[in-house]
C-alpha cells in the first residue's frame, strides 16, 4: 500500500517547474492540446505587441517620422514631444517645475506614510499641512511665485489633488453617514438614508454638472466659488455616499458582544465607536474600500465635462493637434500606464494592510 | 444593617409582547454574593443585564449604589463605571492586546495616564495569574485565559459590583476550574457579585444566597444550605434534581 514511502505522512510530490507543468498543464491529452494552443496564441500576441511597442516604434523625431512608420510601430515621439502638456496641462510652461515638485513631494509623502512606525496623529496633521502647501505651491502669489489661476491647473497634479482630497475627506464623511444610518435617532437616520440614496441614485456626471452650472445660480449675485473647488466638493459628496455603504457593511459585521462589552465599560457612544467598533469594522472592509478609492481615482477624469483638464483631458487636448491626431492611442496608453501604476499601488498596499495589522504575532 | 447596594422593586420587562421579567424584587447588600440559576430562557441574563442597563426595563425601579436607572445617559454611565461585567463569550476586543483591553477604559473613561493604567492593569493580570500573556492578542489565548483577561478588564475600573453571565459555559471542562478559582478568590475579597451559573458546587462554596428563576420570576431565594438542602418550591426541586443528576 505505501509503495516504499515513509509509512507516516503522504508520499512527497515531485518538485520543480517541469514536474509542476506536467501536473497542471499536461496531465491529460486534451489539457496538453489546450496548453500548446494557448502557448501559440500567447506567442503570436507577444510578438505583435513587442513589435509594435518596441521594435518598430518611433521613439524620437517629429510627427513626420511617425507618419512614415505607417502604423507599423507605436509613435512614442508623441510622448517625447507632448509629455509636459499631458502631465501638467495648461499650466504655464516656464512654471511647470512647480507641479512637478508638487507631484514629487506627494509621492515622497506617500512613501513615508507606508511606514507603519510613523503612524500617529501628527502624520494626519502632516498630510493636511502638505496639501495646503501643495495648493499654495501651485497657486502661487506668495514667496515671489507667479500666481497661476486654478483654471490653468491640469494633468497629473490635478488628478492627484482631486482624487486624494476626494478620498481623504469622503472617508470621515462616510463614517458619519454610516453611523447616522444605524443611529437610534430617527431624524439622523432619515437624513443619512436620504442623502445616501439620493446621491447613489444619480451619476457623478450630473453631480458635477450641477456643481458647475446649477449651483452658481443659487448663489447671490457677485459671489462666485471657484470651479475647481466646486468639482472637488462634488467628488467628495459623491464618493462619501458609496463609501458610507461600505463602512456600514463593516459595522454590521461586528458582533453585538463587542458593542455590549464597550457599553459595559462605560465608554459612551463616540469612544465606543472610535476605539472599539470602527478599528475592527474598517479593517474588515479594506478590500471594498480600496475598490471605492480606485473608482474615485479614475472617476476624477469626469471633471473634463466641466472644463477641467486632468490627465485624461490633457491627453485629449494634446492629441487634438492636427499633426499628431493619428496617434491618440499612444497618448491614451501613456496615461493608462500612469493610472495603472497608481491604482496597482493602492491595491497592493491595501493587501499588505489587511494582513499586517491587528492580530500581529509577537516575534 | 446598611442600605442595599442594588435594589430592584417590581421590575417588569417585555421583549415586544413577550413578558421576560415579572415583578422582580431583589435587594443586594454590599459584599453579598448571589448566584442565579434557572432553566434556559428564564430571564437570568436579562435580569443581570438590566442592572447595568444593557437592557432597559419598562416598569419598576432599579437603584444601583444610590443612582436610579432612567433614560439619563449620565446616570447610566455613572452606574456602568461602578459595575463590571463578564460575559459568557468573553467579548474581548480582538484588535487590542490583553493589556490594551485592560487599560482602554481606565485611560478613556477615568482619564488615567497610560503608565498608571498599565501598572494597575498588570496588577490585575497578575491577580488572574496571566501577567505573561499581557502582550498577546485575544486570538492567541485559550478560552480560559481569555475569560481571565475579561475578568481583569472588568476589575480595572475598580467596580463595586461584578456581574457574571455564565462565565464558564463556553469553556472546555479543563479550563473551568482556572476561571472559577479566580472568581472564588474575588468573592473571598469581599466583592459584591451576581453570578449566573449552573456550577452548583461553586454556588455552595461562595454564595450567600442562591436565586432560582423560572419564566421571568424569582421563584426561590435562599442561602445555599437551605436552597440545596430543603428547597421549598416544587419547580426548584425539579430543576435541582435535573442539574445535580449530572
Ligand atoms: N433581544 C431579545 N429580543 C427578543 N427576545 C429576547 C431577546 N433577548 C432574550 N430574549 C428572550 O427572552 C427570554 C429570556 O432570555 P435570557 O437570555 O434572559 O434567558 P436566560 O435565562 O439567560 O437563558 P440561558 O440560560 O439560555 O442564557 C428568552 O426566551 C429569550 O428568547
Ligand atoms: Mg443567559
């Protein structure tokens, strides 16, 4: 029966890539055929892609060089030519070191914040200060910086600004809405439910439209609120409604014993929520929350409809140039890659958060 | 002698139409140890949960250490600071270590500095004999250890009264003793306590009074010798013959 293996424990499986492939890819004759067929298709696709992206691509030169390539290869010359416009939009050319510095500072701050040792209230304050500083840097008018109207902001800094502030401020609002929806006070509950259902019932586009077109109609004459600010508020309010439902899901998953134990200790409502319930509930919903964050990050592109040029809007404008009009695809691939880097960072980091925190085992 | 520390007068409670507590009269003196038993669903948990207002009663009066329990949040929180509770399912906070579980309320409710709260918590963890587990998370502890942390957590607020709701029912037999020993020690130190349990040996040993509940009523209340030796009520006798048969 044991066929010569150690009598206790299962027989060891053969190791190594060849053994693995044999077990998973070539275990039956039809699986072997499928594997070979799939490999062939993958090879064809890769060959075409590498050819277009790298081998036959036009890296430098004017649009004539790209036209000469007759679509055999990608026209990366477009990016070489237009990358500043795509990244920074209509921000004045000589001043573009400012948005570049802003993005660099932001990326550095994100890098620092992933370091769990630094987590504290000071870090939260630090982020608020950072964003105020970034806004100041972009806006200018102080420290001898030329003022740049927010109408001219665009590209990557705009995308980051709208989405990070959108995410950062919609989360606390969402927590309040979720708590409100589970409140024992009927009025608060009604307001929360009403808000969530109303906002979830309309597309973001229409909220942005309302923010930019209808909202000013309600303001007294002479009072104007910056278009960027209005879009920002629209994004925060919109994403809070979705996040609120995610947070509520987490609250519902916490067993009633946790609420009771906190009550029995006399913690009171807010401390109970902040110290006992929310830390558990929020960790539980990290995956759907990050889902929501990623959606918000990408949804900021919709601000194009009210005349703000985020990354996607900037690439569209850049490729409106008649000389380069044939190469919009390359432009979109470029921004897609940027979006991908940010979104995949969020999803990878969130997975680390899920595993890392909480029941950390002492060494 | 002295005024009762807990007093219930004609307390009634309903869950929707279901009458869980019927005309409960109970008065507990400071330092008294009371064991409550009775069949499942008789309202034992509901009764002790009314004392720290995890449940609200609809009729009658409950006074805890001079404070009447009403809608007033202030009074409720004041009572909860005086009353510690230990649950059947432990209900430790899984995202905090044993020590953090113990210091949470002293820091946030009593406003103790962190250091002082930790020192006090360590003393209580020593008292329940698990100081070496202080930095572990609940998920890394056995049931018996978790329940002892829960007891320490409740004690950290220096309560005048301790409520236990079947503290050993969720434990494997070999862990029951380690938890009961801790409770017995606490009883011997003069703590006022109400304990719902089916551990009749424990009741004999520590109770000043044993209360038998059935269908929302206190059917019998007597010192253990009389309760076990000469129960007056037929229902009590029946219940005892079932419980003691095991
Ligand atoms: N939140 C609630 N809503 C409705 N009915 C409830 C609720 N909590 C308890 N009950 C009912 O009230 C009755 C008494 O419950 P309680 O938990 O006090 O019983 P118990 O004596 O502690 O029983 P056990 O020994 O099983 O713990 C039970 O019939 C129970 O079904
Ligand atoms: Mg019970």
